[in-house]
C-alpha cells in the first residue's frame, strides 16, 4: 500500500488561536510542466485493491468514466501504466475530440490511456446496467471502475490512508469530499477510534447528496451497528462557487496559502477544506487547544519547490 506523510502547519493565526494543524498526504508527485504538478493523493488508495482484483480476474484493461478535468482519470492512467495494464476513459463531449487536449487529458494519454469521447446523452447512461454490459462490444474485455473510482474496494483502500497511530493526540479530522468514497473509507478505518471526521463537500447538496451516499456505503459494508455512534459529518457550506468556477475568495485564499506555507491547494477539493478549517478556527468551532488533522487529497496544483522538497 502507498505510504503517507504528516507535516504540521504553524502560522501566526493558528498560534494566536492555540490550534495545531497537521496535514497528511501521499508524497507522490508528478511534475507535468514547469508550473504544474499532479498529486494522485487519495486516488491511488482508491485504485490499489481494484488493481489487485483486476489482476486476479486476469483483466488487462481498466475502463472508467470522468469529465475532462477528472483527477481520477489521471490517477487511473498512472496506476495502469505502473502495473502493466491498459486504460480507457469514457469522457462526455464528442466535440472535445476535435479540440486540443487540456493538461490533465494530455498527461493521461502520455501515460498510455485511451480516450473515448461520447455524446453527453450517452454519458448519462454510465450507471445503467444495460449500458455497462454493452461496453464490452466497444472496448473488449475489461475491468470497470466507476466515475470517481468509488466502490467497495476503493473504500477498503481509503480505510488504510490513516492509521490509529496517526491520530494520537488529534481531536478532529477534516477531509475534502466529492463522491464520498474517501470519507467513507476513513470512517470505516477509524470506526473503533473516538474521533470525529468532518467532510467538506465540493458540490452543493442538491447536486450531490454525499451524506446519503456515505451513509448508504457504510451500511452496505456493515460498518455501523445500532450501538455504534456515527463518527462523521458533512458540511455543504464551503462549496464557494461551482465545481469548475471557484469564487474569488477561494482563489485568493489558495494563492496566499501556497505563498505563505509552500503547500499548493487545488481549488476543487483541498482548497475548500482548508478554507473551512481556518473559518472554523476563526468562528471558534475549532477551539483553543485542539489538534486537527487535514487530509490533502492531491490534485492539479502549482509546482512549488518546498512541496517538491517535502515529497522527495
């Protein structure tokens, strides 16, 4: 399994409020251009047991779904390349096939991934059994990964991101939340530990009811018995714009955070989480004397020398 690393952020704001902030992340970095890097982060944990299962089934090709800015597609391309497998991503938007690829898709293609652009009307069928069965006629025998990579094996992988020894002295854990797989995995892995996990949603509840998804996943995987209290919750208050169009406040926060601390943030996930943490501290929701552990989920970030030094 992939290793993680923990560092502590110390600044005047945190010292004044007497709050300790630690960050856990996977120190794997791909410098794609002089200005941009990709950190697979939690995505490789999601893929670990799926790759193992694909090999057990003697499947040579991974097939998944994702939009043109999907971190999951990039991580799938990396994992497949490292394990000697082929990879295919089905992407909505036929017109994209005639346009230059963005950094994410170009990086994925360079890692060996094949792109299949389909009409958006067809992409909407991606969760229907009949459509998924028909994929074999188009792409051949394959191992299927859902959009975002979240399934039972992904949750099992994310359950190993944080070990009980990582949270000694920690009062709360914060985690960026998209499809809910990482949050569900962490909650599963720490279900016997007396700690609360806060998911900061990347999308509004009306778009993605992550709370229901996480609850359904954990019930399905048998985490919670009636006697066991729920150890997680989700906040939808820090979407800060739309998924692809962050608010100016969020962009400014991420830029200043990177300049001050040398830790780049993607505006889709980790940026929203750290914005929420600092706001919680400011409002007193996180109290003086508390220690917080934040899960940096990676993503496409600005390349900074300090980050490269930490990851090397």
